[in-house]
C-alpha cells in the first residue's frame, strides 16, 4: 500500500495517510527498522499492513531487493 507522510517524529511515531484517505500511526520501532534516517511531510512511502498494524515502511527504490528506476 502507498501513503503520504503527514507528520514525523522519530521518537513518538509517524502519521501517514493512504491513497484511500485513511490515517495510520507508524510506531517508532517500525521507523527505526526501516533503515530510513528521516521522513518529511509530503514524502511518499510504501507500507505493509498485517492484522491492521503497519509492519514495514520503505521508499520505493531503496527497500530490500529493490532497484531505483
């Protein structure tokens, strides 16, 4: 699923809004595991959601086994 970063604080979490208009909170642990150093509002990210929780966040082209196109 794709989303846009609404707000970001590495200590308290990240809020994203999916293309369907649904807001999700991404925990600081998921951000830390992403390998990303910073996110800015308006930035596009990809998400994996399992059982209603965001379990992975990455940017297309710099995620695991992805090439920049």
